[in-house]
């Protein structure tokens, strides 16, 4: 039972950390991501 609770807690911690990293560093708007000389929105 202790291993299950530890696994659930670890999964929650990893999910929150991944959400923070993705929101702060990797996501960009479509206008920012695809604004090059060949494609304009």
C-alpha cells in the first residue's frame, strides 16, 4: 500500500513539474512559432 501511495504522489509531482515547464518555456502562440519569411499569419 505504501508503494502505491508513493507512486501516485510521484506521478502528481512529475505532472505538476511538467505542466510548469511546458507553460513557461516551450509553448508559443502560432503567430510567434510560424512567423518566418515564408509563412505569415
